[in-house]
């Protein structure tokens, strides 16, 4: 009987105060959802709801739970946004606040009359 080939993957979950990454050896053909279950994160973090509020990805790109993993993949469990970015921009615009690009420095404009 041939032994199932194993691949190395990581599963990551981050909270504001901590980040957890678990390295796993899983069977070839393992899906994103199976790797998350094997990582133990669902048992340790009760707030993770894969089919409801938490999206998942591989190296920063959204992925479906049934996607088959490849050697070296890092599965990431994303937390829901605390604020809708579009709503925050609308609110700032309504309040007349200036949005800046970059490191928060405002561009200085010299006018010569």
C-alpha cells in the first residue's frame, strides 16, 4: 500500500494583539477548509465562522474553501472589517476633512501672485 504524499502548508490567523501561524504537513489534495480544521484554529478561536463572517485566502488572494492546496501555500483567515472603507471616506468628505496620500504629510502648495 503506497503512503499518501504530504505537502507543507501554513495556516495564519491574526488578531490586533497577536498573530498565529501554524505549519502543517497535509495530504496532497487537502483543501483550504481541511487545512484550517487541521490547524486547530476553529477550536481555539470561537469567533471564526468560515461560512459566515470570515473570508479566507492564499497569500493575500481570496480563495474558496474547496480550493486544493499546493506545496508551500499559506492559508490566511481574514477577520471582518470593523468599518466599511467607502463609508469612512463618505463621512470624511461630508465633514470636509482632507484626505492625504502617503505617510500622512500634507502637500504644501506655494502660490505666486
